[in-house]
C-alpha cells in the first residue's frame, strides 16, 4: 500500500513542477527573445515483484535438494519525475518597433538544434548570450541590454557609440556618427541545448568559453533586422491547454492519494479491532 502512496506523491510533485514551468512560459509570452521551456518526464526504474517461500513448486538441484520456487508476480512502477526543463530554440516572430537600438536575429538556415545569439559581457567579464535584441545606449555611449550588460562586437569588446543614431545592416555591420564602425558579436551554438540557462534571457556555455563566431560558420545563415525585436516563441493557447492538463493530472493523483489515506486510516482504526 505504501508503495502506491509514494508513486502517487511523485506524480503530484512532477505535475507541480511542470505547472510552475508552464506558468513561467506564460509570464514571459511578451518578453522579447524568450525561448519557452519544455518538460522532460521520466519514470523511475521499475521493480520486479516475486512471491517468496512458495512451497507449491520445487526445483530439483544437482545435489538432490529441493529449493523453493520464487514465482514472479510482475513489475511495479515506482513513479515519475521531471528530469529537466529544456528550452526550445525555434525562431520567434519579428515585431517592428521603429527604434534604431532594437535588433532581431532572423534564422535563415540553421543545423538541427543550432542557433545564433547576441554576445554580451557578463557581470564578471565572462561572455554570455541572448536572443533579446531590445538594446539601448547608456550614458557612456555603450550599447547595452535592457538589464545593463554591454553588447560585444565580433572581437569581444564592448561597442561604444557617440549617440543612438546609427544603422545596422543585415550582415551585422554597425555605422554610427563620427565614423564609428563595428560588427555585432554573434555567437553560434551547434547544439543550443547544451547551453546553460542563466535567467533573464541569458545563456552561457558549459565550460564558460565563448561560442564560435557565427560569421565564420557556413552552415549558419542568418540576418539582422534593425528596428525589430524577436517575439517569444511561446504558444499561449497550447500553453494554457498544457497547464489545464497538468492541473487535471495533479487533481487525479490527489484523489488517489486521498483514497490511500482513507484505506490506511481504516486499517489502523478498524481492522483487527477487538469487541
């Protein structure tokens, strides 16, 4: 009985974590460059149940002894768990903003699981990556993200401008007033699923090293669009449906758990009562 109790509890915890993930997707449906998470659910290893001390059938051995035959009853599932939340790096729609500091990456042709990202300087000097091109120019003239991280050029240096009046072509070349020119740093991840999600739309490689320069990758074809931002790739209607499904699954497990609780209460208070 207690085995089923733990199995149902693991199902409830899994659906709770899945609901939290879907809620986060829904909350970021309007966040530029956000990539929705998808749940990876796995079952715990199954156990094989056998009937012990069954004297009905004996097995003769070489020494003439008879050993009890352990009859197989069957396998028992030990529950399910949410292994991880994996971002889906599919292209989001582009939204025109009309702001010269906004930029969007448009994937033209990418390898399976491959993706390109804007390179930004992390708080400790490490290179981090984002698809959120909602940039701005700070008081010192540096091109920064909405959270204040400096955008890097293809040489790994911060881009400094004289004003927010500049142009960016499809190949990432930035031209500003006073003859300032730079090329936006774009990193290419052959397998974007191996990136570590940091939050706030930022990603980092497992070893902390910089990604390959996307301009040098023949298999990565992309364009930059100035005056646009990439929408999140969250499908709101599908996410709402998945949230309802997760809630119903949690509710079903909860009812089973209540039934187990009543059975254990009856076993403790009624079964074997004298008088």
